[in-house]
C-alpha cells in the first residue's frame, strides 16, 4: 500500500482524531463491542500475511511487538529492531517506536501515550488502531477530488445509486438493513449475489449474506455480527467505515488487477501473433528450401540418352518445369521476403528483438539456394542443347558410316576370290599380259578405294570419341573392313608377283583394251564418288551454310559437260575395239580382260547421276533452303519482340527506382498508385507469354543462335521476375510505413518531413543512406554525433539500431522506425513486471492459480508453460518467476 504523504489530508486526520478521541471518553458499550470486533478483524486481515494474529486487542499489543509487525505489513516499510525483553521498559520502548512511526507519516497523536497501551487501556488502544485505520486504509481514498471519509462515502453512493431501497447518507443507520453491503458486492461481482431475492424487512439475513459472501469470495474477514448492527439504534461509525473500506480496497484492487491483466493480455497477444508469423516463415522457408534441394540434383543430372527421341523428351520435361513447376515457387519466394519484412516491422513496432530465423533459413540462405538453382537450371539447359547437337551429329556420322561401309563392302565383294584364282597357269601370253594389265587396273582401283577406307576408319574413330551408343557394332564392322583391306593388299601383291614371273612369255597386249581400262577406272571411281556425294546427308544451321552447299552443287553441275566428253571418249575406245575386231574378222573372247567396268555400267551410272541423283540433290537443297528461310523468319520474329520487351523491362525497373524515391501524396495514395502500376506490369504478361511461345518454336526448330538480338529468353525471364519482385517489395515498404505510422501515431506531415530529409541526403538516389550520409542527416536533425569520442559512440549506438546486420546502409523503413521510436512510447519490460506484480498481490512470484483467475485461459496457459520456477528466498511450491519471463518478452534475458 502506498504511503504518499498529503499535508491537507494529514491535517484532516488530526482534527477527526482529536474530535473522535473526546467522544471516545464516553464510548457507548455497544459501539465499543463493535469496534473491538471490527478493529480486531481488520488487524488480523493484515497480520495473517505475516503468519500471526491477535485475539484480545488491548492485551496483544501491550508488548509492542505485534503492533510494530502490523505497521510493517500495512506500510511495506521496515521499523527499527524491536526489543525482546519482557520488562516494562522494553514494552514501552517498542510501543514508542510504533507511535513514532505513525507520527512520521503525518499523524498527530493526541492523548495517546505508550504507557496507556502497555497498561492495556482499551479506549486508548482502540483510538490508536482507529488512527492507524484512518491513515493507512481511508486517507488515500480519493473520488472526484474528495478524500478520506467524504471520498469513501461518495464512492459508496456512486456504486449503490442504481439499487432500490438503498440510500447511503452516512456510515451508521444507512447500513443497518444490509442492502448497501449486498449492493456493493453485486455491483462488482453480480454472480455472487441474487439481489432481487433480498428483502428490506429481513436485515439479519441480508447482513449475514453479505458478510459470508465477502469472507468466502472476496477475502474480507467478518468484522461484525449482524445482530450487533441490527440491535443497535445507531451502529458505530468507525466500525462501519473500517468494514466498508475493506470493500473499497478489495474492489479497487480488482480494478487494478483487471487493468494489469488487460496490459498483459495485450503484450501476450502481440507475442503470440509474432510467434505464429515466425512459425509460418520457418515452414514456408523449409518447404521452399526442400523443393530447391530436391530440384537441383535433377537439374545436375547429366546422364546422357542414346537416342534423339529420348533427349527430346528430356527437353520437353525441362520446358514443363519452366512453365508449370517453377512459377509458383517464384511467387512463394517473393511472398516469403514480404512476410519476413512485415514480421520485422511488427517486432520493431512492439519493441521486440528482431526475428532471427533458424540456421540455414535466413533470407540470404534462400537467395543463395535460389541462385544455385538458377545456375543449375542454366547449366542443364545448355547441356540438353549440346546433347541434342551431339546426338544429331552422331546420327549423321552413323548414317554416313553405314553408307560408305555398304559401298566399300559391295566393291570388295568377290575381290578375294578374284585375286586367289590360278587362271594365269593355263593362259596364253596375250591372256597373261591381259591378266597383268587387268591386275594393274585393279591396283589402280584399289588405290582409288584407299581414301574411302581411311574415311570409314576416321568416321568410326569420331563416333567413338563422341561416345556413340552403338560404337561396338561400328567398331566390329570397321575392324572387319580394315582386316579385309589388309588381306586384299597382301593378295594383290601376291598376284602381281605371280603375273610378273610369266610376263616375259606374254607379249601380246591389246592397247585399246588397256587404254579403256585405265581411263574407265578413274572415271568410274569419279562417278561412284559423285554418286556417294550426291547421296551424302548434310546438316546446316543457317542460310549461309545452305547457300554454300548450293553453290558447291552448282559448281559440280558445271563440270558435268566436261565429264560427259570424257565418258564419250571412253565409250569411243570401246567402239574402236569392236570396229577393229569386226574389220579384221577377230572374234572377241569376251569382255575387256583389263577391267570389269563395262560401257553399260558406265552409261547406267552416268544416267543415274544425271537424271536421278542431281535432280534429287537439287530438290533436297531447295527444301533445306526453305527450312532455313523459315528458321530465319523465326529468329527475326523472336528478335523483334525481344528487342521491345528487354528495354521495356529495363525502363520499368528504372521507373520503380524513381517512384520509390520521389513519391508524393499520402501513403495510401502512394500505395494505390503503386498497385495500379503493378497491375499495368501484370497486364504486360501476355507479351512475355507470346515471346515464350516464339522461343519454344525456335527450340523445336533446333535453332541455337540469333544474330538479330542480344537478348536471350533466359535474360528476359530473369528481368521479368526481378521486375515483379521489385514492385512487390516497394509496395511492401509502403505498407510497412502505413503500419508504422498507424502504430506510432505519426502524422502525414511527419512522414513527409522524414522522406524529404532522407531524399535530401540520399545523394546517389540509391534508396538507402550510407553511414556518412546518415550521420549528416542526424546532425541536421539535432543529434550530437559530431566527430569526437562522445559523438562517435552515440552514432555507433544509433547505427546498431537502424543497421543491426552491419550492412553499412540505412533503409527508409529503418529510418522512420528509428525516428518514431525516438518520439513515441511503447510497452516496456518494467511496465509488464509492474502489471504482474499487481496480479501477484505485491509478491515477487505468481502462482498458476492466480494466472488462471486473472487472465484468459489460452494466455494463462501460455504464461504457465513458459515461466521458469521462482527460486527466491520467499518461494513457495508452484511459485513462478514472472520477472525473467517479462524481460525475455523484450529480448533482455533468456527464459
């Protein structure tokens, strides 16, 4: 109980005490009985807090010990150490210490001496107790600038005014029927009294009902008997005032408890909401990081496929990831950053420590993981495209290998049998010479095929180097060709040696046949090469390459007239042979002995080249030219759109930067403008979708370069995502400024001043103040942060508030948070501790029962679950430490 000294109130007590003392010399026996009961019960209501009580008011205070203890309990102060001796002088000294303490509180004791109290003078003892009651129970009562008795009477009148049959005008007969006592209880605790059932003509029942309810539920001891009041014409005023003051203090304490409970509920509600936001952030961050953790291994998987179809499916899966799976995660990441900023703002506004996410879940961690995801995504796309190029190249090489191998195998078919026959053993000289010349022609043909064999081996080697999936079969076929080629070389050498041994005996030779064979072989080889080239597959990636092939093909066609002359010359040789034979009557023994190339085969191949393969090649080249022209159109179509969208995105990013610095009008107007601006950006999305469609057509056409634009789809996607994120962040900053303004009561003019000061010192228009810019701003606002030891320390303190992460820069949100904190008031740990102390009845601890009685159930259980056990010297079983709990709410200590 407070002990503030009020001079005027003290003088009033002196006068009342002196007048009452004179009347007490003639104290009515009934009044004395009522005073004994009331004062004894009042003293015991306080002494029980110290674990003791009195039974006889004039006897139990004679040694002064319990009197000093009573004063210590009701004042909350320590009196001088009492004397424990049983001598009269010891008792007098103790009583004098108590009287001196009463006098020190501004109470003038008249005609009350220590000897009368020690001697057990009942009237003096009752007078002294009444003085104590006046000073410590009634003096501090104040209602509408009236105090003490008048204040208590006015309080009673106000509280009982709505009740019928109750008219409190004094502290004696107005209370005889008991209705006033019941009305006081019902006004504050209506559930305890059924007031409508009370009857004015049954005062004993009314009084007993009020006294029993007060004792059972309000912790007010029974100070009078109903019969004492009813059977007295005028009840004792002091006894009634003492009894009624107990009701006043009980209900005024309940009001304080309700106020304290409301403050605690408010603080706890803020704390619970913040904890819920923290849990939401942790879950959203965990889910996003888990998705990234699962996705990156998929993007880093470089297991190649064997066929183009399988790789095309992988590319389609990747496009599905880009279109379907990633966009929601981009939105989640943006929302996560917005939620984090909003939470930090609410924590600052409620004077709570900044939220520090659990390890690995910081916004920077999420940005790092996202950056790694995008790096893996870019690498995966490049790998897919390179793999598709590789497989395309492999397919082309494999088909080329099969064609060349088939031609070579067709040519070598039967060559071993030819080289191993023994026809020269029975041949004539001319036949031997013919066989020798034929063999020379074969060697020429063999040498001509050497280049094809080398090409086959080179293609097989390249297929191996490019990790072709069917390399084993290619290698086996190539090995067989090379072994056969070596065998042919050995057999050719062996046959030459055999023919040369008999060459001396064979002198006849048909020069025409020989000339035909020598000229027919290279011409036939040229035709076979031409046929092979005309049937060879080709792959180009742009118009220039296909035009190069067309030019080469035109050059080849320009050589056909000269080749036709050579063909006619060769055919003329064969015609000359037949002419001479016919002229001389020579019967030819069969085909040209020097070559297997017949005029019919030459004509057949020539006709195939001229009439079939050349037109087919013309058609294939023209079709490829049309395809490349279509691809070039796709490139131009994509480039035209990309060259508009790229600068548009850059322009919007720059406009947002200017808007965030140069905003005018109210925050609500700014927010509306930004949201309209955001909607205009969102409405631009169809252009991005159209560009995505053009990009998909380009990829499906296997177009890998575009000389008409510097923009790639990847760059534009990143720019679009950054644009959406930037406008969302800017909107979130304005929302947090509104939240700060409303929570701190900052006017629009103040916010405008803050923005003006901030922009003035933001020289580079970066949207933040660097350390020296912020210092200059503070100096302009009157803060003592000059370049000296004291100023540097103050500036370091302020930077610790506005830049807790030591980034070296101060955002506008942090700036207005600091300015609002400097000019507004917030709940503090000390205020919460004081509120808990009221609920605990001035104890240093609180119990679970008290929390459940004073707080709503969910917040009571919240406190019980988080409060540590109280371990002080006055601890009792179940005591809880509300002080450490309160400081922990504001980050000042750990529970």
